[in-house]
């Protein structure tokens, strides 16, 4: 009996001793008695505002071309084509992504357009296990933004940050649903700002981060250490198929501008000022007697009767900033103006003949401006073209909604190499090549590094 009591006391003492050792090995406080820093308190507030998104699309199976032959259908006793298609089984596809609750009272969820593209049904799952069918209120494919609405109570929303205040080196946290695993948190820093020319979206001004962003994180939250939303996670560079520490997020200021237009009008109409622009190369810097290292965007053309012409902007001006925000590339300038609404007044800081000055411009409607600038051919009406700053050819800068060009097969960012089998070097040679035919246009295009031909009739 005594030996059993001694053994019990020894076990109790050993347990208490090892417990104390474990506490000593992993202290919760530093030498001054202050708790160690942790993201947990912030994440407890933000995580409920990040949702998982599942989409379902019904697609018909393809059918054999021989079914177009009436004799073949009759011989094998197969119904006519329309009836046969109706009898075909359908398959269901599912994709997973993420989203962020922006307005808890109204159930507004912000995500990427590519997450819900072509979906027949969108399901939103909350961190507490609740699930709801979402309604798509509208989208902005050029920016890759979509706005959803769910009918739910007791939701949590995330606070929005001013993404223009973000700096390289700021700590950020990415929250999303990678690989469909469920909500996951990764940390990192802002690696770069104003990333453009990636060919991912029509309007690019990305935040680059090394916080791990993987497939399924799309549409999720990129927050600062205060738990404020600074961006919407969108894309990664993944040569090996996985995360390599280069991820991109849409700045919140851009996403917010699109979201507000969608909530108000159901669509996004980007304002424009009516200029052709070009990145400044070493040769142009020398030709225009610009200082070594001078940043900015060169104005190559000003449309007649456009807001830019009325404000006094001229070809040869160098745009340095928009509303005090530095402009270093054509892609960045398009994004800076693209988030403005029609009627907004912006202040352009320009360099003219070596002297810096400010010009106030009223943003105009794209429907009226796109036809004024670069109206090369009736079949391309509504398209705006610019000289390719990286070499020969012209770039499709923008397409007006519901215009002839919008349905032509062209995409913003396409580089036109030739037109009607005539080499295109710049806007002038492009215009000359298009005059060869009024009934059809044959374009040779470079799209994201791949060459293709496009016939427009």
C-alpha cells in the first residue's frame, strides 16, 4: 500500500515538474512581462469576413459531326440534331475560390470575376459552417472583379484601407481557400507596387507580395496588420505549378471604385480623357531632351474635342502624376484614370518643354471618346489603339462596351503585328494597311506571347 502511495506521489510530482519545464521552454511573455506579438487577435476579427466560394456550371457533352448528316441519323434511327442535343446528359463542374464580405448589412461579397465566370450557380460558405446561394450583382472582367449578394444575418464585414498609402515592406496577411482545403492564413510583405504589363487583366496596377497565394486563394483578402483590406488576391507566377513567392492582388482603391459602380449601375463604365500614350524609352528620353532617369508617360496623340484637348494637353507632354500619385507606365496611367467615373475632375502633373505644371481635366465618357481617337476602320469602331512601347506593332488599349470592336474577338493587350497581310510598325502604318479592304479585316496578333490570326467581317 505504501509503495503504491509513493508511486502515485512520484507520478504527480513528475507531471507537475514536466509541466513546469514545458512552460519554461515555451514562455508566453518576454523578460519585461509583455506578451509576445501574435496575429491571432486580428484574425479573429477578420476571418469571419472571408468566405469560400464554390461554383457549378452545367455543360452539354459534345456530339459527333456525323450527326449532321440526315441519312446517317435515319440509318441508325437517331433523332434530329436539336432533339438529340436535348437528350444528351449534362455534366457539372465545380471550382473553388474565395471572397470577402464588404457590407454585412446588405450581404455584399467581393471576389474575382474569374472565380464565378460562366457559373450557373454560386455557393458561399462562411467560416461558421453556414452556406448560402449567392446572386451575382455584376462584374468587371477588365479588372477581374465580381460583386455577389447573399441573404444572411449576423455577418461580419472587413474594414477597407486606403491602398494608396501602402508601401513596399509593409507586412500583409493573405486569407483564402487554397486548393479547396478551407480557410488558410499566410503572411509576408509587400514586395512591389504598381506592377503592370503582366497580361493578366485589362487594367493592371497590382500589389506584389510574397505572402503565399495559391490556386483557390483568388478573390480572398489581403489585409494589413490592422485587419484592414488592402487588396483582393488575384494571381500568382508559378513556373513549377505552385507558389514561388510572387503573388498579385488588386489594390482596394481600384476594386472599390468598380464595386461602387456595380452596386449603383450594375456595370462599370470607365472614364477616359482622350489621349494616346507611350512608355518612355531610352531613345525617347534622349530625343525629347529629358533628364536621365526621368519617369512618366509620353502623350503621343490628343483626340479632337476630347477633355484632354479642352484642358490644353498636347502631344509631347510627359504625364508625371495623377492627383499627386506618381505615374511611371502606360498601364499604371490607364488604371489611375480607369478608376475615375465620368465627370470627375483630375489633376495631371505634366512636364512640357522642361517645365513642370498642373492641368485640370474632366473625365469623359468612353463611348464618345473611343470613336474619336484612333477610328481606323468601321469594323474596329470602339477600339482604341496605341503604339507598342516595347517594339513594333500597335496595342489594343481599350474596347468600348457594346461596340463593334467589343464583339470582334480582340482583347485589350493584343499586339497587332500585321493587318491585311501588311506589316504594322505603328499607328500610321496600321491605318494605311486597313484601307486595303472595307468589308473585312485580317489581323495577325500576338496575344500573351502566342501568335494567331483574326478575321473580322
